[in-house]
C-alpha cells in the first residue's frame, strides 16, 4: 500500500479513536463526579470544562501570526512562482485525460502552498511526475 494511503487511513483512525476517547473520558468524568454533585451538575461541569478547552483551542488556532496582507502577499508570490514553472500544455492535457487526478492535484497544490510555500514547487513536481 502507498505511504499516502496509509497516512490517510491513519488520520481517519486517529479522528475516530480521538472522538471515542473523548467520549469515554467525558462519561468517566461524569460518573466520577456523580457522587459529589449529582448527575445534572456533573454533566454540566464536564460539559463546561470541555467547552472551555474547545474555546482555548479555537483561540490558539485562530491567533494570527502575521498580518493578513503579509500572508496574502506570500500566497500570491508562491502561486505565481509555481505557475510560472509549469507548462500550461501539460496541465491542459492532464485535466483532459484525468479530471479527478487534476482536481486532487489542485487540492494538493493548495495544501502545499499554504502549509509550506518554500517547498511547494518540489512537492508539486513530484506529484506531476507521478501523474504523468
């Protein structure tokens, strides 16, 4: 099996088992607090704790490290550099022959450019070489 497929399966498994683990810990927390404060307040307490953790994670995730203008400039520069190096005839023939693969490649291109703009061209060249 290909490494990319294994990573996708591992990611899906991580999501599933993460939700299962969170559910189990939530139930365990409620059951542990029932003798102290009753079922209703134990449930409310655990729910409030989990919501607070979710809010903290959201704030950390959305906290911008750079200004929007700076990020847009970097994104535009990386996209322009990537498109300048790719021949358009190759892209057109790839879209005609393999439309699903081309859509997947576009998704991967967006991911590469956003996640690691410096290495985006190398990653995209590998994908294109494998598809052609």
